[in-house]
C-alpha cells in the first residue's frame, strides 16, 4: 500500500480523493441533520365536530430548526474550499521537484563542485535527482580527464619547442634564425593562450566582496609602470564578485585596447542596481557587423597570425566568459571620438 503512494501520481490522486470524500461526507451529514421536514399531514374533518390533528412524527419533532444560512450553501462552500486546497497542494507537489532540479542546474552552471541534489520525495523526483547527480559526476570526471590531458599536452609540446629554440642558436643565417624564432614564439604564445582559455573555463571561485575601484587603479598603475598610457577614473562601492574572473576580464580588455590603440581609459559608473566598467580606446575600432564575431575563439579581424598584430584571438573570448561567470554582460560600442569601448555591466545582488 505504501508503494502505491510513493509516486507523484499516487500522492496527487490520494490528496484529491481525500478532499472529495470529506466534502461529500459533510454534505451528506448536513442534509441529514438539517434536511427539510416533511409536509404536515392534511387536517381531517368530520361532519358535526372538529377533530384534533394527529401529532407529528417524533423524528421530525427532534430535528433542529434550520439556521438562517441553511440550504446547500455551507456544504457547497466546504466542497469548493476543499478542492481549492487540494488543487493548491497538488500543484505544489508537481512543481517542487522541478524547482529543486532547476536550482541545482543553476548551481551546477556556476560551480561544478556544488553539492549533489538530495534524492528525496516521490519516486519520480528521486529518479530525476539520481540522474542529475550521475550527470554531474560524469561532467566532473570529464573535466578532470581533460585537465590531465591538457597538462600532458602542455608538457609534451613545450619540450620539443624548447629544444628547437636551443638549436636555433646553431643557425648562422641571422635572418632565418630571427624568422624561425618568431614562429616558435608565436607557437608558444598560442599554446599559452589556449591553455589559459581552457583553464578559465574550468575555474570556479566563491563570491567575495571586492573593492573594484582599487582593482582598476592597480591595473592602471601596473600598465603605467610598463610605459603604457592608461588612465582610470570614477568611483564605486565594493561589489560581490569572483576576484580572479573580474581581474581576467578587465585585464584582457585592457591588453586588447593597448595592442590596437596604444592607450586606454578605464571608467567606473556606479549605479544602484549595477556597476558599469568601460574600457575606452581611440584606435581603429571594429565595424558593427564584426563586434559579436570577435568573441568567438581564435577569431581575428586580419588574416595574419603574428602576435604583434593582434594575438591569437582568445582575449575577448576569455573576457566575455569571465563577465558571464560574474552574472554580467560584456558588449562593444563605438567610442564617440573614434575607437572602441568595451562595456562590462555587473549586477549588484
């Protein structure tokens, strides 16, 4: 008997059945207790004298008088309320497992190491939770396997590249040696950028309160120490963020601006519901129909793969994914005086 009500269908059917039975029992009791009395017997008359009417049936004499709110109003109202409560509880039974599953999926999208979903409730909910936990376990195993593979690939590729750089010193042709060294540097840079991108994808951080203004000023000062023209302005209150993700986002946008324009300006705009960080440059800019494409991995506006002319095409991808991990958005706009403005909008939760 217990197994029959272990399913969502069984519980919902049981709740509705109990509500209907209780409502009908009350209706039967009400009409039995306050039912209408039978009509009085007609008076009997005989010629020449009046005869006393016979007494009423004792069963009807003991019936209590019907109250002013009598009739079908009370039982029908009780039936309506019972069915409304049963429908509400049934809808709650149906939606609760879906809400739990949705919340667990949202936690998983933010952190792969989030605790597994509790396997409780009716049978369907337990089966869905168990399947979800198995999926999470397999994803974590795949990510760990990929991390091990990336470590092996990184080591296996860096070793021959390092040997090639050492053997370049034995080449007497300075022009050929320089060209080959540049190619090797590009390969190493591409390898480093790819590993950084994949590392950013699997990195998860806890939210922390951070002084974003201090971070922006620190990045600006570090760039100035290296001879770059970077200015920071604006003020903002501390924000709850993932520190490494925010630093990666702003730093990649700053590097992109310095690479193409040679200068950059970081502006903070604090609002009640969100924080806006603008990285402004006055370089060549990007056409409107290309601004979304630059967020694709390895996409570059020019065909050259020379790092000095534009990197390997992962900086903007890393920046957008970092902004999305923070629950924000990253978009590109045209600078009013010419150039490109990267706009980060971070919510205040």
